[in-house]
């Protein structure tokens, strides 16, 4: 009789352990099936962006340096609806603030970086757009700064995917990574 009363307790403990283990999924529920990436490079001291494929209907974009740390600093751009098309843009540097390519209404800086902020001292870049369905992307500032001069001017660093030009992006997008505005193939 004592053995019979233990089975419900053992079954409940096993169910509790199974539930707790299933709840520890390390993937975000809506994470894309491939790592998202945007391209960055530095030319003549100017941080440049290439989304890899056009992002249409962009009403805002945000660039965050050292995201998630006490040093986190951001710059925010905006554009009126219906938004603009964004593919390549000069972000920061000695040149004038960039504008979106192929757009009648360029993105305008809504929240600038602090006047004394030196983005070249940051560790990381996080970039995302508002408007179209898109994923954010992360980059390594030191890698972009130190390796840009070693790569042709049409090549950009796409995170872990590496340095890519247009033919590389076309070949690898949806295979080894996703450009930020490419829908997830799954």
C-alpha cells in the first residue's frame, strides 16, 4: 500500500522536472532562424552603413554604442510616414550627418550623440530600424575600425558572416545570415 501512494508523488515530481526543463529554452520565441546582420565600415573616419538589401518604409533608426552597459549611448533618426528607403548611409564621422539613399524625405537626426562622445572608443554597435518588419544587428567597433582599410570600399563587415560585397550578400542572404530587412525564410 505504501508503494501505491508514492507513485502519484513520483509522477508529480517527474512532471514538475519536465516542465521546468522545457521552460529553460535559451532561444527567444521570435528569434530569426539565421543571425541578422547589417554591414559597417569606416572610410576617411566616417562610419558607414549598408543594410545589404533595401529597407523600405523606414520611419526611424537607432544606433546604440555599448548597448546594455553603463556606457550605452544612442543616436536616433526619424522620417515622416510613409517612411524612406534605406540601403546605404554615412552615419557618423567628420563628414556631415548622412541621409537615406533614394529618398525624397531623408532621415533626420532626432537625438544626437552627446557632443563630447567618441564612438571610436565603444566596443559594440547595435543598429535597428523602425517602420518595416526588421531585425536588429550588432557589430564590433574595433573590428570595423581596424579592418576596413584592408578591404575594398564596396565590402562591409556583416557581423559573424564577415566582410562581404554585393555578390557575397546576394549569395549568403537567407543561407548563412539575414540582412536586417530580409524576412525569415522559416
